[in-house]
């Protein structure tokens, strides 16, 4: 079997900038883990602190910080979304890693500054990662008329991506920002997913939840915890997880 460690955060809400001691502790853990094993570092959305009606015209410094630490990918949270093309692109422009969201579509000539998924080649095997997020603007809302983007149902889109990617990878991860209840719904409907790394509900899961063969994890909020998942790739895939506190007890 091949071993892979996945470290994950969610709902940081800019705390890697506002709380330097938490950022320093995260870096310390990441560096230690990288010395022993292949490591993926992922975030499940709402890393930034801004809202959806305004945006920082100079971009978001936390995405610089996450790039420097070495994040491999994040999914769009509701905080990262903006209904204008300029706002959405500017909010994400300092991320030097892929930002994922499969259930969003551009309208007209707007450019979509995210991708649906990626496949990473690691020493442990091929890892597929796709992102879905809570729908902010749908075709049923009046606000769709002023938005450059609309969202599809994250569960149906997640099921579609899982079916598409499963034959191509050794490990399939859904990086979601839809809340724990909908993560469980996704797991029930897409048992081909190995691991759901979630956000949005700020759930502190000290141990992973298991829905059939799917493992669900989430690491609270505000950089209080770093999630650690250890995967043994084989047949079957074996997954264990826990939380590492980033604040002094």
C-alpha cells in the first residue's frame, strides 16, 4: 500500500492574517508532515474575510499567505464569490494554486476564474479533486439578471463529476463548501467518492464521519484546527483522520 497525508482547513475567514500565531503553528505542522510523507494541503472555502457586495480591489492577502505555505487547491466559498466578473476575478487573483468549483457557470462573455477539478500525480498514486459550493445565485433568483455567473445544484454536479473522475484516479476527493448536512447527502448519492473535505457549517469533527464507504471530515473554523487525514491507497482504500489544534489549550 502507498501512504498519503492530507492536511485540510476550512472557513479560515482571514485568520491566517489576523492570527499570526495560528499561521506559524500551521506552517510548523505542514513542514513536519512533509519531512515524513507525501502531503496534500487543501482548503474547503471561505478563506477570505470580505463579503459578496464589495471586494478588495487589491486582492486578498490571505491567498498570498496560503500560496507561500504551499496549498495545492481550495474550493470557492461563499465569501470568495462575487457576482461581477471583475469582483470574482480580483478576489481570487492572488491565489497561486487552483481554485475549484464545478457547479458554477459563466454567462455571456464572462470569464470563469475557477476550474471544476484537477488530477494530481503523487508518489502514492493519482488523486482526483473536484470542488462544489453552496449556490449563491441560481436561475430561479431575480438577482441572476445582474450576475455574470449562476450556480447549479452541488449534489447533482458532484455526482456527475464523481462518475466522470472515478475511473481515472486512485483516490477521489470532493472539496466542498456546502455544509455537513449536504456533505452527508452527497456521500449517500455518490459512493464512488473516497473522501469529502467540507466547510461552510463550521463543524468540528474530531473524528471522521462515515456514510457507507465515504469518509467526511471538517475542521471547524477560524484556523483553530488543522485537519489531518492519513490514507493508505490500496483495495480497499483506508482512511483515518483527526484534528490538530492550532491554538494554545
